C-alpha cells in the first residue's frame, strides 16, 4: 500500500472531513445512553458555570476547575481536548464496564512500558500541535514554503525531482544574481572570438556598450565616457538597484533555508511522535485484546495505526538537519513529505485521530493515578443494595473532606440549613453514579450499583427565558423528566429502563404553599415507579412529613448543631430524620446585616412562637 495518493484518488476524498476521535464507549451497540446536556452543564463536567447567580446557595465550596479534571488530571492539551467527549454518553452495559475496569487495572503495565519509551523520546505535545497547525491549518502554506499554488501545476508538488531543481534555484539565486552581470560582460567578447573577428579592447568596449546599453552596467560604462552630475546620480541609482536586487535574492535564499530547516525539524518531531503514538496504540491493543466490547474501537485503531506506520516509514528517509551536501540532495524528498502531510487526507485523518487517542490514554492514566492513590475505587454491578459508602465530592480530593454513605434502597428526601452540604451531597451522588457508568469507578470507598439507563438533573434552573418565569422553567424541567419516564413505561418494559433523578429545592420559584403542594404531588407520583430512584433536597418540612407516609421514601437530614445565639456548627454528615434547624438568621448575621434587621427577626420569631403555644392551649 502506498500512502502517497494519485491526483484522482486525492480528489475522491478531498471533500471529506477529518474523522473525529470517538471514545470506546461510543462504539457500544447495546445499552449506550446519551447524557442530557443540562446534566453535564449542571454538574460542571467540562466547563464551570460562569454566572454565579445560578449556582446553588447550598454549596459550601465551589469547584475551581471542571469536575472531569479531578478524575482525569490531564497533563497536556490533547488530554484536555478529549475531556468534552466524555460528557456525551454513559452505559448500563456491565460487560463493557467490567472490561474497562480490567484495562484500568492493567494501566500500570502500559505506564511502565511507555516510560521506557520516553527515555528515547518524550512527546512534546505543544510542538506537535504547532506542526499540525502549520501544515493542516495554515492558509498560506503553499506560498510560505514556495510550493506551486496554481491548480494545474500542483501535481509538481509531488515530484521530488522538480522540487529538488526548484530548491537548487532558490538556494543559488544570490550567487546567480552576482555572476550573471559578469557573464554578460564576457559573453560578447567570447562570441566575437568564436566568429574569428579580430578585435581590440577599444572595439570590444564599443561593441559591449552597444549590446549592453539597456543593462545598467552598459549604461554605467557609457556614462563614464560622458561623465556629468546627472550621469553620476543615474549611476548611483543603478548601483543601488543592483544592490537591492542582490539583497532580495539573498533574503529569499535565507528565508528558503530557514523554511527548509523548520520543515526538517517538524518532520523529525512528527516522526518521533509517530514512534511514540504507534507504540502507545500497540500497548493498548495488548491491554484490550480480551475485551470484546472494545473490538470495534480497536478496528478503527488498527486502520489509523497502519496509516501512521506507513507515514513513519516514509519520514524515516529524512535525516536530521545539518548543512551538508547530502542534506541538499534530499530536499526534494523533504518537500514532498511535508506537502503530503499538508495535502493528503488519509495522513491528516490518522494523525488527527491519534491526537484524540493520546488524550484518551492520558485520561486513563489520570484515573489510574487516582486509583493507585486510593482517591477512587471500583464499582460492583448487579447488586440489589444500591449503596455508596464513604463517598465525597471530587473537588475535595486534595483537601480534608467529610465523606458520607448513600443508601438508595428507598428514595431520599434531605433537609438541613443553608450551607450544610445538601446540594454537595446531591452532586456527589449523581457524579459517582455517572462515573461508575462511564469508566467503572468513583470517589468512594465502595459502591454497589444496578446501572441506570437515564440520569436526570434538577439543578441550577436558569431564569433566563423570555417566555418563562423561574417557576415555569422549573415546571418545564420536571415535565421533561416525567415525559422520559412515561415514554419508557409505554414503549418498553419497565424492567429494562431505570431512572435516577436529583432535585434541588423543587419548585422554589413559587410561593411556599403552592411549592409544597406541587412538590408533594410530583414526588408522590414518581414514588410509584419501581424503576425510578430519586434524591430531593428541600427546606419545606411539610413536604417531608407528608412523604413519611410513602413507603418508598425515607427522610434524611444534614446534621448540624445550633446554640442559643443561633450560631450553627456544620458537620456535613448525613443522618436519618428531618432537620428542624433554621439557618437563615445565622447566614445574615455572618454577612454583617444591620443589628436592627436581626433584632426584628428575633422579635418575629418570638411572636410566632407565642401564637403557636396559644393555639395549642
């Protein structure tokens, strides 16, 4: 197979777009599920939410970087560019998830072998990206590197002999510019001698001036015979013009020399990168050779690896740059190789695919590092327990954190004062469910999970629509979740579809009385579905009390202690029951609200308490 294509072959594939790298999870044929965009946005998987007003008030601390960065710990640009691909899918395919765990367990071998390879060459991804941008995304590529840019003559850019000749002309142009005038001086004399014409020096000068009167040297000689101030100025102008011509030829030669050196360095860098990437692909094939769910991905991998190997063989003919006669003779091949990287679709396609693959492997290395440091652990599938033990929020992995257990044998309703950690608990749980169904591990000590087919999020509901109020936006999100659940119950077997939902302060966009009624009705409806698990945070105690009577719901609270002055000490631990702590006063006081406002709140509470006592009596 020849990696250099003919003109007709090139035209057939010229209009194709570069194949985008796809993660192995995207190749799964069964039980592959799309992650809703609002879930990825709410959880800040690959981008932080810039508008602080839409962040939950209940988060004690916010992420300083996107959540995926904590699990993947990207080390270079390719790894960062691959991260957004992860937010597209998750899976309930337990075979794939178990095979992924097996690959992660064996990443130690991959890392060891690639570290040995790095002793020879450690890829500089910034340089490789520059090579890519210079060859594939440079609109002035043909002009900068002196290639033929007329469509009819572009075939010459694939002819090393032509490129070698043009290179010789470019490199010798300053010398030619210098010697041509002197050749012009001698040519008439030689012609006359060949013709056998007896000629004296005076006759030669006269003949030379006559033949060269249109050349600046001939004019200079003529002016010397009739010297005056005007001729002197003209003579100086001719000398300057000749000097400028020599200078432009010299700078063109220097620019060509620098371009050749730059191309040579970039080809060497690309060749070294290909060595590394090909070895990386071979190592991954060994890791996944017994993983059937990775067969389709590996099929694409083999295709691109073969292209890279062929390109590597071509580039192997290019030697390291050094000013020598041998290097001059291979410039035609050098230019041909560089042009193919720019123009050849198959080459560009496979190089581009390898960037995504290197990013993917670095993502796996980041997970592997977290596993080795016991920051994350593997998930067990098929259990009916549905529990996560000692889980914590990913952004706290390098800090002193408080872990919590999450038992989802029943739906959870969580109460607690502001800043007690309710929303963080929600996010932690849904993230660990998601991670468990993407790469088989999460931020916990242990997890037993029956995978879900749908993941729903009710967080950070934006009040930005021109046609919706906040309550309408909240209601719309809930209706979307209801539709997804009801559509599954009608079109497919309920046992095959499982939904996981989180709700943060449901219907908080309307008045408390209507919010309480709406929230209870909505959750009571959801609780009847055996294939739906949900977790709710709320400040509405009346909702919690009503849901106590629902057998599939259990009340939880974020533990905190409050003294007589209203000061709250947060434990960030979750426990059974309904929280009775009111934390708004403490928050306002800590923010420095005027004493008059705080006293009015105290008086209001006193009056309310007296009314309650009188009512009871």
